[in-house]
C-alpha cells in the first residue's frame, strides 16, 4: 500500500510539473512598455508604492514555495513542501534625512514546511536553498551603509548575510541547489555556518572601488552566528570565545558595451579565515584531545556572457567557481561548480531562463580517516531548471537534480530529485 501511494504521489507530481511547464510556454500578446513596479503582482497599488519610494522607502514582499519529489535513491522516497516569505524594507537616507550616500535595510523572513534534504535525500551539498532544520520567523538582515569619497568607499555595519556579497555570482543566482550560491568548502565551515542563510551575523564590511569596474571588499563577521542550541528566531550575541570570521575579495566586473546597466562578466578571488582555532578531525595530542588547527581557505569565481543578441533578447553565459579549505578541520577540502545559463531562447517567452550546472565536493584526507573509510571521496550534483514568468510578479521553475554518492556515502544509490518552485513577488 505504501509503495502504491509513493507511485501515485510521484506520478501526480510529474504530471503537475509537465502541465505547469506547458502552461508557462503558452504565448500571450505583447505587453506595452513596463509601468512602474510592473514586476510586482500588485503593481503600484494605486500609486501608494510610488509615493513610498519617492519618500525613501521601498517595500518587498516575496513568497517562494518549493514542491519536491524523490522517486529514486536517497534516504526515503516521497515528497515535501517547504516555503520562504521575505518582508524587506529598503531605506534611502538621502530622501528621508538628506544624508547623501546613505541607505539601510530591515529584512525579516519566515520559513515553514518540510526538510526534503534532511529527511529524504541526505546530500552533503543539499538540494534547496530555502530549507531550514526548524520552522522559524526571524530577523534576517538589519544594517546601515554609507558611501564616501564620491562613492568609491562603502562602509556597512549590522546584521548581514556574508553570501550576499562574498563568493557569489549573479549568473548562478536562480539555481535552487545551495552550492551554486556558495561553494561547499566554505559553506561547510564554522560551528553554525559562515554567516549565511539562515544564520547571518553581526558584521562590518568595507568596499573600495579604486578604479572603474574594480572593487576590493573586506568583512569581519561573528564566527558563531545565531544560536547553537535554539534554531528558532534570531539570536544576536558577541562572545570572546566565538572569535571572528575574516573574509576579503577582489574583483573585476566589466560592463558590456551594449549593456551599460548590467555586469554579466566577473572575475574575482577571495580568501577567508577564522580567528579561533578548531579541533582537527583525526589528529589528537598525547591526552587524546583533538589537535587545534587554523581553519582557512580561498576561492575563485568567474562569469562570462559569451553570446548576447540585444535585438532578439537572447543571451547565454558560463560560470565557474572553485574553493579550497585546509581539510584538517573540515569535511570538504575543495569543491567546484560550473554551468551555463541562457535567457530568451524560447520564441514568445522573453522572460524565460534555462540553467544547467554541475557541482562536486571532495572529502579531505582527515575526514576520510575520521570516519574509518566509510565514505566515498566525492559527491556530485547535477541541476537543470527552466524558469519563466507566467503572469506579472509570478514565476514557475521546474527543477531536476541528480546526485551521485549523496552524503559521500559508498553504501547508497544515486538520487533523482524532481522539484517545482513557485515565486510570487507581491
């Protein structure tokens, strides 16, 4: 009976995905020139949104809902639903208070639903970038930023997500698998992660733009964000025992000649280090205590849009990112992610996007020793998605993932994951 239910659920899910994908490919008449807030479901709300923006306040309300089915492999077959609600206020200090170059953000989010990776897949690199261990409503970001020296210098202080600025590429932003946002060699560090979703931390960041299209950024983050014992809500505290996470990145972002408002091309290098040492995974001292090691690493990333037809609205680009970490005190000592993203390739679908990517995480020697060789060296993840706007402010994104050696276990079958993301920007 259970197997029958699983087959019915999987069949129903796949049928729904096909139907929704076909729906999203139906053509509609050309729209007139975009109106203000035309990318929002509720538009300008009778002009009130524009009034707020003119006064210096922009409000974003966005809902993401993810449907998942695991028809083969993994820990347990079946389906899950999980979601994410963002409520974001962006403040323009010049409009509000006459402070030139000043802005601020206050952002809360709510996460609800199942745990598709934890309960069904067991992937080291995870499958969903909005999955959390416990349902929670929390403060996500609250910071103030000030630019100086003709906007060449920017200073930010407050609660901040490290991955919103470091080790990130815009080209891979719509992949759902989280390793396409931040590599596993960096993401898998720290006692509670390196100040990324869902646990940003108190931080200070400085960015200098010495010449056009270049930048150098450095940040100091609390090395133990949020709470280790209570995953719900937001917990802000600084302790001398936590230490700091130091990160720096330098990059070059040339603008394409026919895309003056876009920066599809980027080359950057970064490095990070925890100020407090942590225990080695396999080496112990004479008393049997783990030998203390300094946890640090580096990364490289690049995006390149090698084809762009402005008249046809078509483009395609490639991205690559790779990271390393000293594997004495962390599981993954290197990783890479590579993929292609194209826009506007289906006739009559100017807002569609197709992405395909591959990621690999590699286990360190010390991790292999610590688990008594009960693990495989690598985990591979493939993702293919199609994303399209089906109506104003609403997008659908069918998603297919295939994971080899999930959890880097040598005792498991490869896993197929089928998903659908509903994104509503109110």
